[in-house]
C-alpha cells in the first residue's frame, strides 16, 4: 500500500512516499480503506520527536481517519464490509497511523461516519472534535444559560468547542486573531474577541458585569489558565489541554475546579458527536484539503501555529 513514512524524527521534509506491506486485521480489529486523514498539532510534535509516545522510526503518523471497512477481524460483529466509518486511533506505541491507504484499528474505537459529511469533513472531526466534546460537554458540563470563555476559538479544537457550547445552550465568548473574527461569529460565538487588540479576561468581566464567566476552556497556551482565572466566577470551572503554568493560587480562594483534558479513544463519543453533525448543529471548519503526498506542506502549516480549522489529507477517491 502507499504510505507517507517518517524515516527519522525531525522536520516536515523527512516524510517519504513508500510502498509498504498492507496490514491484516487481527481479532477484534477492522481494516479500513482510508479516503481521508486529518492532521493535528500532536502529529507535528510526534514528527519532531515521538519518543515520548514510544514511537521509533520508521513510522507512519496520522491519528484521524475516515474511510470504508475493507476487512473484518475475528470476533467483530457490529460492522460489515463497505460500512463508512470515522475514528481516531491510539497514539502511544502505534507506528501505523492514517497517513496511508489502509489502517488497522480496534473496532471499539470506530463509529459510523455522519451521513451528511464528506469523508474529508469526517476526517477532520474525531481527535479535535473529541477533545472539544470532552472539555465542554463532559468535563466543564456547560449548561443552558451559562457563559463560557473559549481561548482560541478558530482553530481545530476551538472551532468545535464554540459550536458544542452553543448547542449546549451557553453564551459563548471566544478569542482569536484579527483575521478570524468573522469566523468566530459564523461558528456561533456571541462575542468575538480579538486578542491582539483586547484582553479576553477584561472583556469577559465586562460582559458579565464583573461577576465572571461560569467556565473557561483554554486551548492556546499554558499561561492562559492563570491569566483567565480573574475572569472566572467563584465556583466556576476551567479546562485546558496543555499543562498550566504561572500563578494558579486563585483556584483555592475562588473554589475553581481545574480539568486537564487528554483525549482517550472510544466509540461512544464519536456516536454522540455524530448526532450533532447530522442534525446540523455543528460542522467541521476546514482550513484546506491536500493530497496525501503533500503531507509536508500540511505539517509546515501545523508548525506555523496560525491555522483556521483543520488541515485534511485526501488519501484516495471515495
């Protein structure tokens, strides 16, 4: 099968197009013929040095996939050949990712693709959408009438977080750069904050008459948690996807709950998100779609840190 192989850790230029052996699904696994593969910031971190995830080159990266079930391993009874699916495979100790024509994956991590999404759109969802779902719905448990501040609302995770918070009935304040203010509004943000011109913490306090927001989701930087705490009401909640840095002492006197969010893989979350997409309550924000062989260009965009939505690789025709 055709795959983009990383022969050693380093820069985007190290990806090589190779023909490698097609995997065979073991018991409880599926072989998926991939149509599209999503890219994520964690891919770039693993490309630079994946030893922390117990990877050793040569390795095939890629941790979002959408495609068609090609073969079914022993013991799998809830899928059939030809089913259209989407999923995010494990990162740790998994050298066979989705930057390839075929991928084997435990059936327990796979769900049927949202019917109204293309394969490219579906491949943009599992990892980033799942992270946003865990943060906003499961951990922060945002409820109707509450106010949430989303720090970084125009990127892969943030664009889903804005939409999920709106679907939950919250009032959404979201920050992004100047070029993405309209994007925030299109996603449903009630208040779009240009962090280059405004202080999101001050805007949040102003928008809540000084009471503070009910919840904060920090996606952009480890120091933003500490900087956001003055904008959180007593008894409020904060979630972050990077280890927080800075002075967190305000957590204690204000009884603020801090959630660290690292995505675990499962089918149930994909099924829950699918319902929102099929009802039209959310949609994947796409930056660009590139051919699989242009994965180096995708990683250059990831390295820039200034994306708008998701970068997806088209692996093969549907």
